[in-house]
């Protein structure tokens, strides 16, 4: 898709501020909402523009070409919508999807812990105790994006205090016992409303259960979760390669071949990813998507390095184009966003050992 000119102009003007300060944290979600991006890939019955999650991936990539902070917010919000689209809880879907598609409330994924739990990397950090008309939640999440101070709804995986399987639930900021921390002191992406959240005797109703069995539910939403996350890498790599290409035309033509090769590799990986999401193979064969996520992260690092080499020493000057310095900081986030490259590599090694046993 082509981003609205007003959003492009705003992102171009504010990308450095979005990355380096928290001053514009309250403005990101409204700007993305005005551009209609939260409805991309959302069924029209919920006020969306139709299509599917592949369209959302492309939208996130388009935004990431200008600002990874804004793309990170879009990923968190749109991923929460995807959770509801895959939920059997129609009451919850009818209550929230249309409002989220309009940007009336911030949606926060909160399932990084759950994805690590699914791979056996981490235990669940929140417990749910059954009580009258619902559950009581206790625990915390150390890192959640799009916890907008003006209001948010977040998803979380919870461990049952009894024999029931882990579940996926949601909670709102105004619910008693929900405590949002101050924004985390990040080195970049600072206007992304990223904070920790603690839950103390938080009561939720049965209607706020996204799915009663996390192990059944998570494999189905993981392709969308990771695919939209990959959109951030795709957009950032494209921006660096485009900048490197322009610089090569003027001063470093010997790098042209490497830039073109990496652009083609990026296109091939994106095509493979969207094909796997379309045919549903990543739901049962997650390893292929894990490898794509790792490859895209490697392409980002190579792309930013090519931009640096094409620019030369000028890139190290403060009064030079600040877009490179921002992209350099942004690129440091790609390998560590959950699931991190290390976590994915460990999971691939486990799967290889199991299949070889």
C-alpha cells in the first residue's frame, strides 16, 4: 500500500524525535489511526478495509521505512486485533475489534512471554485463580509496547492455579489492580509507550478470556505475530538499501552489486514468507518462519552496514543526515525483540535434535 502523504510527511519530520524522546508518545497511535492503518487486513464487518494479515505485514513494513518506533506501535496494536480475529470469543471480538480498528483504544500484545513459554524457554509470569464470575490475575510483564497512558487493553498468557491448561486473557488499564510502570528507559524507540505492567488482585470476567487453551491457540496466531514482526525488519532493510543505492550512485559505485544482491535476497525472503502464511504451512511447521525471521534480521544488519560503507566518514558526523544514526539504533533492536534470534536459534536446535533422535 501507499501511505497517505500526511503520514509520510509527519514521520519524515518526526522520526528522530520518535526514536530519541518520549515527547510524541501520545501522538503515534492517532496518526496511524488517521491513516487507516489499523483496519488493514481486518474484515469489513468490523470496520476494516478487508484483506488479510499479509496486507498488515506490508503496512508495517511501509511505516518502518520511515520510523521503526511507529512501526513497533502499529505491530503491537494490529497484532492484538489479530488475536481477537482468531478468538472463539465472539462477545469479545464484537466489543473490541471495531473500536481498535478506529484507534479508540491502544492494543498491546503482551504475549512475548507466551511465545517463549510455547517454546519451553520461559515459564508464565501471570497466574489466574478462578473465582465467582471470572478469574483473579496476579503477576507481571516486564516489557509491553503500546501501553498508552491514555488507555490500553493488553493480552497475556496466564497459568491456571488448578488443573486447567494455560489460557490467553485480556485486561484494561482502568481495571483495579492494573499498574503501569513509567516508560522503560530505552536507547531508541522511546515514543513507543513501552513499559512494564503489574497485576495485583485483578478481576476479569469470563468474557475477557481470548482462548481457554494457550497451547491450542498460540500456534495458530504465531504466524501472524511473527509475520507482522518481520514487517519491521523488511521496512528498515528497504530504507537502508534505498539510501545505500542513492549514495552509491554518487560516490561508491563499487558497492552497487552488493546492494542489488541484497535487495533481491530481501524480495525473495518476503515472497517466501507471504507464501507460507497464505498456505498455512507455518502453523504446523514453525521452523520455516523462524529461519525467515533470522534471515531478515541478518539482512537488516547487512543493509545498515552497506549504508554506512556507502556514506563513509560523513555518517559519523552529527550534522550529517540523522536518518542513518537512527536506523543504526533501530537495527540494534531487531535481533532482541521477542522471540530474539538467540531464542529462535535454540528452538531450531531443539527441533533438529528431536527430529534426528
